[in-house]
């Protein structure tokens, strides 16, 4: 079995990033955006790179049947731990599957899903095309594919706000950066990923911003009205020019029925 490259980061993701104001806002905003495009429950949902099931569990609680596919045994172990705290009615609607997203169609036995999610994964891949192509093959007629990727148009904002002016100048022409977890992350654009969706037989249906204000602020969890912050972020996420300035973007594509 190959080494688990994400084992060392599992704690940083689950107990760190997702437990912050920023992490909670991300989960909420993406969830609300997804509800605009998902069919009513029960729908078949595939969450590729779903990690500890932060995005999947809220959907399972609503009655959707969710398959979480992730290459990391450590991340899936954390998902299993979180599932143990759920009622049996939710646990039975979640399936955990180990493997790379690029083989999603093979690993799921050619099953087609009403919704396929891939959030915060493409940024860690040198080329998004093989992953997006595999995801497109998993979408049922009339189904949706939900991608969340690093926004290549806003890479200069963070170093500028941190007064790293040389880094900010370089970022205008950069295609990647070192992320908050210390790993290199590659950026995409809405137009570029929309083109990959078309190659896979889907059309872009909508796109949103995620993390506009919270990404640039250090908000302490115990002194922040997280619900209020999340509502502000959700409102900004679908409006120009706010969504264009967001740290990451959420793109939803759909197949023909």
C-alpha cells in the first residue's frame, strides 16, 4: 500500500482548518450553494476527496445517499470517527471508499450519481484535466458536478495584505502559491474549468465565490458571531464584484437530462 501523503495533514485539516471560523463558513456557504442545484432527497451523491466528510454529512442528514471517495486512509478514519457520533439513520446513508479520484468511475463500478462533489482537491493536482474528466464520467443525465478551486485571479491579495510586496508583485503572474497549511497549491479560473466541463459533456450552470472577508481576517472562534459572518459571505458569494475577489470559487456544471 502506498504511503498516505495526507496522514500528516489530517489533524491540521479536521481539528485545525475545519474547526476555525473560516472552516465553518466554508462548509456552510458551500452547503447553501449546493442546495440550489441538488435534487430533493434522496439523491445519490459522490464526494471525491471528501476527507472527513465535512461536506457530506450535512447532505446525509437531509436524506441523501453519500459515497465519500478519498485516497487517504487517515482522512477516511477521521470520517469514520465523525460518523460514529451520528444516528444510525445517517450512518447507513454514508459509504466510505478509499482510492484516487482520477479512478472514481472505476472504483464506484460505473455507477452514475445525481451529484458529484470535488471541493478543495484540484488545487493539489499538477493538472486538473484527468480528475475533471473522471468526475464528468460519474455524473448521471441531468446531474451536477460541483468543483471548488483556488482562484487564480486573486493570488496577490494575501501577500499584499501581509505587506510582502515582492511576493505580491510576483503573484500577479503566478499560477500557484504556498497555502496556509504549508503545501503548494495550484490555481484555476472559472473559464478554464468551464472548458474542462464542456470537454466532459457538461455545461457550467453557475459559479460563486467562497471566502471573501474571512480569508483575510484572523477571527477568533470564541469571540465571533459565526452565523452572521457566514450570512455575509453567502450574500457576497453570488454578487459581482465580490465573488470575483474571493479566495476560492465554486463552479457548478450540469449534464443534459
